[in-house]
C-alpha cells in the first residue's frame, strides 16, 4: 500500500527533472538563434578590412587583432554623427508631442464621458492597427503640400500617427484602473482637472507613462519607411536610412563600417531596454489585453 | 460628498478640449490620407485626369501583381506560424525553469525585438553574403554546398521569412509568457495528483487557458507581417525578378521610385480589406476579453 505513492512521487520528480533538462536545452538553442546575428555584427565591426576580405580564417572570431578603426572613421569622417543628431531631435520632439496628446486624451476618455467618447476610444484602437505602409503614399503628397519634403520635420509630422494611438490606448487602461476614490478625494480638496492630472493621475500611473514613452521612443527611433520615402539629402537623414543608404556605397569591403554603424545606431534603444525592461514588457502586454 | 464629483464631471467642454489634438491627428493624418488615397488611386500617372478604376484593372491584368499578392499571403502565413510556435516553445521553456533565472533568459531573447529591424536586417544581409560571410563558410566546413541565399527565388523567400521570424518571435514570447504566468498553479497540481503527464497538462490546461491570448497575438502579428517593409527592402529590394515583393515594397517601387503615385496608392489600398477584417476580429476579441475580465 505504501509503495504506490512513493513510486509515483519518484516518477513525478524524474518527470520534472527531464522537463527541466529539456527546457534548458531548448533555451540554449533559442538564445544562440536570437543572438548570433548581433554577435556576428559585433565581430565584423572589430575586424580589419583585410581580415574581412580573407577567405581562409574562421569568420566567427577575430583572428587578426581587434581594431576600432571602423568606429573611429564613422564618428570622425562620415555623416554618421549628423544622422545621430537628426534622429535624436526627431525622437525627442515626437516623444514629447505624443505624450502630451496621449495623456490629455486618455485622461478625458478614461474619466470624463462626453458624447462620442466611446466611439473615439474605439477609433483610437483601430488607428493603432493601421500600419505605416498603408498610408505612406497619400502622406507623401501631404508632406509635399506642406513643403516638408526632404526635411526631418516631415517625420515629426507623421510619426505621431504611429505613436499616439497606442500610447493613448494603454494610458486609458492605466488611468481607468486608478480607483475613483482617489480623484474624488482630490476634487473635494478643490483640485481642478489640470491639478488632478498632474498631482494624482500622472504620479499614480507613472509605470504606464514610462511604458508609453519607451514605446514612442522605440517607434520614432526605428522607423525606416517614412524617412526612406520623404528624405533624400544626407544632411536631413536619420540613422536608419542614413546607415542603410549612405554607408553601402564605395568599395566592396564596407562591411566593417556598415556593421559598426548599425550597432551604434541600435545602441540607444537597446540600452534603454536593458534598464527599463519590465516597463517595456508591461506596456507591450497591456496594449493587447487592456479593454 | 456624493454630489460634488458628478458636478465637476459635468463639464463636457473641458473633456472635448482635451481630446482635440488627438481628434485632429486622427482626422488630418489618418482619415483624410485614407480618403485621399482612394481619390489618388483613380487618377492617371501625371495626376491630371480621372481614370476611374483603370489603375485597378491594370493591376489585375499584371502577372507581377498577382505574384505580389501570393507572396504577401504566403510570407505572412508561414512567418506567423513559425513565430507563434517558437514563441510558445520559448515561453514554455522559460516558465519551466526556476523563477530566479527567468529574467535573464527572457532578457536575452528579447534583443531581436529591440533592435530597429532595418538595422538588424543589415546584419542578416551580411550573414547571407555568398562568398565572404559566415553562414556559407560554416556550410562549406560541413561539406554542404554554399547556398545562394538572396539570388535564388526559393532561398530569398526562405531568408525573408527567417529574418521576420527572428525579429517577431520575441513578441509572441512576451505575450505567451504573460499568459502562462496568469494560469493558477493549483490547476497543474491537481492534474499531477490525477497522474497527468506533461503533454496532457499542456493540451488540457495550458492551451485552453491561453487560447484567447494566442488568438489576439496571432491576429496582431498577421497585420504587422502582412504590412512588412523593412526586411524585404534591405535584403532583396523585391528581387530576384520581383519574386519577393510584398504589398508595401511593391507600392514603394511603383509609387515612390517609379513616380506613379496613383498606381502605388492603388497597390497599398489592396492591404486595406484584409486589415479591416483582421481589425474587426481583434476588436471583437479584445472587447470579449475586457468583458470577461470585468
């Protein structure tokens, strides 16, 4: 009688151990799959042109000595710093515009009902599902009419269409989850809407605000289609397009510089992510699950 | 105490005012461009004359266009299936190991999702380089013939899907992991008591519990994948012989590069019915989920 539960417990334990071994094996394979491209980019960016052009040695490691020449060239003798500055300007302005529009609208839609507010909230969600590739051609005409073609101001105009809907949507969720007792208390103390927003809603929903900011930052930093379609002059280019189009010309073995450029251009979102990973994930998952 | 809040809330003017910027943005830069696209698509190339549906009938008569339609659908379906499977496997593996180590593994696996796709695709472009790069070097060492990754139609399509899966699988991983965490542990304990094995637990507890999240994530991903631009643009620019073009890259080629804006607008608009159907289903799902949570 007593032998039965013992064997079932051992087999359970054995089961769990096998599940653990299988899980680690799986994770090992996936991590290699997910990380080998950036690793290879890094290795290439540290190689001399001679080593990149050479066929015999192992391409996965640096055998001929590490060089920072590609990075130095990029930062001192190319338009790369200009691209970096342009991207930074565009991103900072877009994030600021996005947060102002989204927070105001989300506060209103989450707390103050008015005629048509339900429809507007649904509209926000539907706009979030509109991809940049659907409307880039009519927007090209609009950008042209406004005289913004070939300036990075065109990006500042159109990027909010990609960032504002999602940010408003998740802020509605975060604001909506704040207990009503909190704003009632503030109202009794004589707070007006602006004070309530600044003193109650924003501090309480700060994690949501950070998540929305990270999202807006990532989208504005990474977009490729709009700058490719609207900007042609090197002096106005942003990092994504500048790296892809201007660093590919010239001699055949531009790979070292190209990889160095791609890594440097990708560094700010990756660093931001490394520090704020949990907010980033909270924002992503709440976008699809908050009603 | 109960009278005060409704009094202050009865200020629709303030509420509407706060939504004006949002409303202006949606109206001016989303709704208006959409209708303008419909108008543009009915013009001739010089945009001087109304041609009705000629742009559409021109596209319907072109083999290239039908190839773009087929390739877009094939690309989206295959890529989404693999993203979903890899995301689910990885999320499940992370959820199996002790909680202490989960953050580290999850952090590493999300990196492809954080790098701007246009830039990470440059890295892949170099990996696919036939002579000097690393993948074919490895294949040659294993005595496998080098693969013409981007110059052969089959391999070019394969490569584009591979990169898309690489970029997009972490999104599924995040969503699934969040869903797995929300399943009460008691369910598994009870199943173990009844002698359920790992597969039974997976099919009878895990899968039914996260079904809704799987559906929403998949629909989201189909939209994003169908509308993809960056990967194809950087890797193949639609080649060889237009066989890897998606709606977006083909619209860019026709509308911006060849300067036929009306035709480009028509190509883009072909995405709209598909996106509208997907959006409708997502909205219904999200509403149902919100209702079930409330």
